[in-house]
């Protein structure tokens, strides 16, 4: 993993932890009630963490598909494309 990946995943985990901590503190210090602003903050932490973790994985997968297609359509590259697209080409087991 590169430094960029460590920062990306570390910040996502840190933001998620802050959202969970804020939810717990709000729940226990506000008579077992979570205010609307805290819920909004928790939603934003989920969005950030999902974006930080999911977008890079999606982009890496798509770039790999493009590289395979640029190298030609041999049997090896065709089988690799099938591995990268599990929903479309997998047989039922």
C-alpha cells in the first residue's frame, strides 16, 4: 500500500470513529435522544468513508480492464476480463 492509500483509509476510519463517538455521546448525554444535527454529521461520515474506500477500488478495477483491452484479445486477457466482471460471466456453482 502506498502512503496515499494509508492516508485515505486512515482518514475514512478516523471520520467513522468520530461519527460513532458523537452518536454515543449524544445518545447518553441527551436523555437517550440523538439530535438532527448529530444524525446529519453521522450521515456525512458514512458518505465520506464510503467514497474514500469505494471510489479508489472502482477506479483501479476500471483501469485494469482498460489495460487488458489495450493489450489485445488473447485467451489470457479475455479470461482476466471475466474475472474482473464477476456478475456477468461467472457460472453458477
